[in-house]
């Protein structure tokens, strides 16, 4: 057996996951045209700003402005962040290592913390939680550790 | 509509659509939720591990400053393409579009990014050589017709769509407050959602009939534009509206060839 083949077999998990990530990054070249096909599993993002506080649901709502047909930047950014949340949920189901190393975790943590600090600047620490609504039942999927303002 | 006019119109419309997207990025540059969250520092590891590029090239292409340069360049080229359909301009737009999508881990705005790449690819084919003019426009039209058909096929296989429950669910979970209010208001009249769902499925699946009844292209195109506008109103997807509009002249031209 050639040394290259031996190397490839030994590293196959790494090679496959790298290739899968590469395909994910260039997926714009391979359109799927599946629109509004995922029904039922609503992902809920909740947060707490202190240990005494009860969980608050993160609100994704936006109102359209008269010019939104031409420029809807903040809404499209929110959609991109919601996609990050969905990809993080998907990553959680396949990734068994330290989730804090995931790019989706870094993006999600960053956007949520920055958004909450913009709205409540005196906040010292933040915790977030993800719940999934399946068949009318809400179940907890992930709870982050407490995130200090200084660690950002 | 002849081939030359179709090419010019498609290039102008996709240029307009891309210019609007670039304007959104430029407006977001000063938003910390954009610049800090989507900073190269957060994306670096994944890009370096997943792309078959040397580390220096990845850094050069995707760092924060390069992204601003790419968006600005794309804006300039998009505006240029609105008045002049040139192969190199369209090819550069395509390359930049792919780089921007890679930077956003695949896409920033899902289907609208897909269709932007499809239209730019079709235009590249058409503008590469005069003998390929039709081929590129047909390429775009095949994707447009298939995009409606595939979207309809996915829905018709799902009983929740046939019953109207899926549409109600999407309305109730829409990020647009107004759409949520409609869902709440019509909560006890789900037959309305069922009726709209069936209409949407008929419309989407009906795209395939254009191949057999090409004379129906004009009314179908009008319904499609109204459909995309209503998707914008209910879900705020403005980029979808513009990019599908840009894809329609090519579809109109290609289907008209069958008459």
C-alpha cells in the first residue's frame, strides 16, 4: 500500500470533514431551490442578564419600512443571524467536541452579546439557551456558560 | 424581445440587484452587529481549514479590509454593468459574488445568492462568445423554471402544505410583525391558508407547463412578479424580488423560442 493511501486512510475523518466544510462554503455554486420546506421545528433563543432574571425570549421581529424593498440591510442581517442559529443547532447534533470552538458558536455568541449590550449597556454577564419546539413540546438543546462582558 | 435586448436588460437588472445588495453591505459596515460578528477573526479558522488555498491567500482574500474592497469593487462593476454588458465585468462580478458568499459561510441571503450566481454564470456564457448568446439565456431560464417547479414539488409532497398548516406556521413564525398579526387574525380560518397554499403549489408546479404551452409566458411572468412581491411583503425578502426579476427577461426570451 502506498504511503499516500495509508495516510489518506488514517486521516479519512479529517479529510471527509474538511471536504464537507469546503462544499458547504461553496454551496452557492450548487443551488438547491428548496424554499420553505422545513416545517415544524421552531428554534427558540433565550437569554438571561443576571442569575435572578428569568429566561427572556430573543425577539427576531422587524417591521418593514417604505424603502425596505430597495434596502433592507438590518432585516437581512437578522436573517443571516437566524441562519447561524439554525446551523449551530445542526452542528450541535453532529459535533461531539468542545462546542465553543465552533464558528457557529462564536458568531452566535458574538451577535447575541453585542445586540444585548447595545440595548442594556450596564449588563455585566449574559447566558443564552436554545430550545426546540417539536410536536408542540419545547425541549432544551443547549445552555451556554455565563459570558462576562470583559471576556468579549 | 430579441437576444441583444434580453442580454442588455438582464445585465442591467442583475447589475441593479447586485448594487442594492452592495449598498446594504456598505450600510452595514458601520453596524457593530455586522462588522464585529462577521469579522475575519471569527471566520479565520474555518476558512483556513476548509479552503484549499495557502493561508496567506485566504487571509488576503477574506480579511476585513479586503471584504470592504471587494464590496466596493462589486458596487462599481454592478453600476457599470447597468449600462454596458461586457464579459470581463460580468465574470469579475461572478468571482466576487462567490468570494462574498464563501466569506458568509456559503450564502448571506440563501436563494437570492444562488440566483445571482446563476444569472451571472448565464451572462458569462452568453457574453463569452457570440455563438453562445442563446445558451447562456437558456441556462438561466432552465434554472428559473426548475426553481419554481422544485419549490412546488417539495411542498406537494408535504401534507402540512396541502392542509395549509405549513403556510400558517411560516406566517406565525415570520420575522415580520405584520405577517404574524395576519396569522393571529386568521387563526380560526385556516381554510384561507389552505386555499393560498394550493394556489402557490399550482403556480410553482405550473412552471413546467410553460415548456408545452409557451404562449402562457406573459401571464405567468406577471403572476410570478406579484408572487415575489408578496413574499417580500410577508417575509421581508427584498433581494429575492430583485434577483428573480433580473432572471425573468432571459426566461421570457428562452420560452418564447418554443412558440
